[in-house]
C-alpha cells in the first residue's frame, strides 16, 4: 500500500477514526465508520460544500446525519421485506471500513476504502465493494461493486449527499428536468418545476439519463454536481419534519439540501460485471 503525505488519522472520544486530508487543492474529512465523507472545502473559494448536523451521532450507534452517507445494496426500505425488518439504506453506512490505499497525485489525494463485509441479512451474494475518493479541485466519490458470484443479482445504491446551503429559501437547483415521483404525495408522478426551489417537505425521485450535471446556487456558493452510473437523482429536505429527527436541529433544514446520485430502479449485475456509481462535486466555473 502506498501512503499519502497529505492525510492524518485522528480518533474521537468514542473511538471513531477519521481521515483528515489537507493538500494544495482542498481540505476534507472522512469517517471510517461508514466510509462517510464529512467535509469538503476547496481552497479555490474556501466554501464548505457538505453539511453535517451538529447533533449527528458520532459514536457508532447510528449512521451519521449529513455529509455523504452510502446506501447499498438497497435504497430506503426497498429490500423486498417488511419495512423495519432490515436497516434503512442497507448496511454499508453502519460498519467500519479500512484504508486499502492512499496516494498523492498532481490532481490531489486519492483514497481507496474497503468495507468489513458485503454479505448480510437481505443480501446473500458474492461481490466486492470499494469506495474510491479523489480530493482535489473537485471531489470525486465512486462506489464500485463487482459481481464475483455465478449468477446475476440486483442492487440499488446511492451517494446520499447533504449539501451545505446558506439558506434553503434562497437556493435554486438547475439541470434536472422531466418527471419525478413525489414520495410526499403518495408517489404521484409530476413534472420538475422551473425555476426549481424547495419550499416544503421534499422527497422526490427524478428520472434522468446519466451522466447528469446539476447546479446548486445559494447566493454564496455555486456547486456543480456531476452524476454517472445512476438512473435517478433524489432531492430531499425534511422541512419541518426535521424536528422529529433526534439527530437534527428543528431548523437545520434551512441550511441543507440533499441532491443524491442514485440507482433506485434496480441494476442487474451480471457475473464478473462491475458497476460504478460516481458523484463529482465541483466549484462551478
């Protein structure tokens, strides 16, 4: 394993380990619990791109609220069993990962992380999973799944990114068009609004072709989000529902917006096939 001179590892009082990255292009922070990106701040404008709840659990008891949680091998409760019998969004975000490799290049710092296991209740297939992160002028996150079994299996997955915004009331989304499924309206299929503002509880599965470029503008920062390997983009904000979440302030919804690169329609992975889900977060030019 090669190692990067730009990273250091720290541990909090509850025993969680964090990778801290500081290179010529950006600073970032990754929790090994969940392989969870918690911070990305490009030095070109000094603006933090990710939002983490001040009340997030950082003791390993629950998934971390904010940053970039990993959803795999199902999204939400779409696992074919009764709701509540299996963990929401799968089991990658609640296990401790290991560092397989880290290196510095002219583009930035690259990390490769591996989960402790890929087989658990609800998913009994042989596969290899890794997360590859490149921290540079842009942040690239790739969740990579390879089928090493002798039969096809299906996965859903997501990079469930919480973006930091100055105020949700001043934030616009550009680049998403077409129809979406509205989970707050009994899965009604509606047309994406133009201009696109969030002004209520929002949980929308947008059907789109990949790659897709989405722009989030909040009056302070402009962020470009490039998605590939996905079949949908999910836009989520709990609005007043944040008050019912134990790990989120009642008014936290005003300063975050989830724009998630997702596979929600099921991807059939053939033997020896690899699927790559990637989200690239950039300072818009």
